[in-house]
C-alpha cells in the first residue's frame, strides 16, 4: 500500500474553507427530505460540475450505488449543519448512566484507546509527502462484500432486457473494487469491480462529475483535531444523542482512505477519534481482506465493527467491512500506481 502522503506547506485560508461549503440549512426535517437536501447540498459542494453522479443517466455513467452513496453523502452534514462544539459528542459518566467500577472500566478503555490513537497519529504524521496535480487521479483499491462496496454486476443493458418484470438477484459475495477520482473533481472518474470467487463477473462504470469531496477539498479541511470535529459533527440538533458519535465516525470514515495521502489530516482524524465517547481497543481483529491487526471501535458501532491497523507500523488497513488494499496517485483512469499494492 502506498502510504506516502502530501503535506500542505501553507496554512489554509479560512475564507477559502468557508467557501467550500454552503450556508447551514434548517436541521429539523423529515428523514426523506433530509436525504434529498443532503444530495442537493453535495451538488453545491462539487459546484464545478453541473451534472453529478445523482443526475447522470447515461449507461456509461450510472448513478453511484446506494452503498457508495452512503460513504460519500455522510460528508454532507459538513454543509448541512451549523458548526457545533465538542460538547455535541462529549459524554460524562453522570449522563451516560455509568458509575463506580463501570465508569472506571470505561475510563481505562478510553485511556488505552487514546494511547493507541496517539501512536497511530504520530506514525501517520511522520510519513513522507506525495504531490498530486489537478489533472491527476486518486486511486484506491478496496475489498469487501459487493453490498458494502456498491459493486453491481447487473449492467443497465441486462436490466433493460427484463423490462421491469423482475430484478436479477444481486451478487452478495466478496469483491475487489478499484476507483479513480479526479484530484480537483473536474474530470470524470472510473470504478471497476471483480468477484473474488468468480473473476468472470466484472463491472466497469464511469463516474460523471464528483459527487463527493474532492482531494483538493480534503486538503482544505482543518488539521486541528478540535476544528475537524466541529466540521464533522453533523446536524447536531437533528440527530439523537445516541446517534451523534455514529454520525461523526461515518464522516471520518468517508474521508479516511484518501486522507492516507495527507499526513496532517490523517493525524487529525486519529486525534479526533480519541475525543469520541466509547472509543476502545479491540485486539486480534481482522479487516475485510482477512488481515489481522489491532482495532478500534466506538459507542453505538455494529457488533464486530472496527477500524483496523497494522500492528507493526500502525498503517490503516481499512475496516472489518471494507479493507483498503492500496492508495496512490495516477495520471489516467485505469492506471495502477506502481507503489500501490
């Protein structure tokens, strides 16, 4: 895996950061309306393109799958929510219903997790920089279930043959996915998928427009952990307290793969994680590719879910649901960087 990141030499201009995101919206909305508004605001974030993946209708550029959309739209609360303080995700033992020995156990788990995250952040920040031009692409290779990665082997032509009589059964096995995202979001990207158990099952899908935060926009995010948490705290007034940590974790997870190339942002992500309630270490956990490492899970996370890190060098391996197999920079779509395993 290429873990060479790019470090910004100059501090971000706060006015530029503000212009990356539209003005906050009203937080109290019905769930369906909330989703629609998120998609609308994401279109504003990627305003360089008039046509986003949500609007694309050509067979060569179908809309992103629901699973992929979940990963990219969790960044939408950046635009949707008013900036909130760390109090949004802070939990004290009195309000959390813990006391005595239970509270002591929670404190011990948190201390262990904080120490590990400090080491992970230090390792991430020390990695060398990588340069990426506007006309290049960020390459990522992932492994996990087809549903998790949004890989669908049913082509638009095949679906049209059935003329709505029935929907072919989706493939639910393990897949590998490769993706090329434009650095500045001004060029179309590409996704490829292949079934591990049956390499004859393949998917190739063009991606029109950005539809997610570009690499340049990630570079403009704050690298101070507290400021980053404020950006990623989401719609605090519209999310139940039990869901707030989950929303922040989802937002962090939406950017962590590409942030592997940005040492300052990557380190900020891990320091921000240490601020979340219920974070704890999980030993001897495996990522979705079967690689064993040390894991970190969170309050409210699904059973068995964790972020996984290499126990030797603390490189981010992915999650128990989707493993990150490679990341790097390429000149064209379809090209695999030599240093991305």
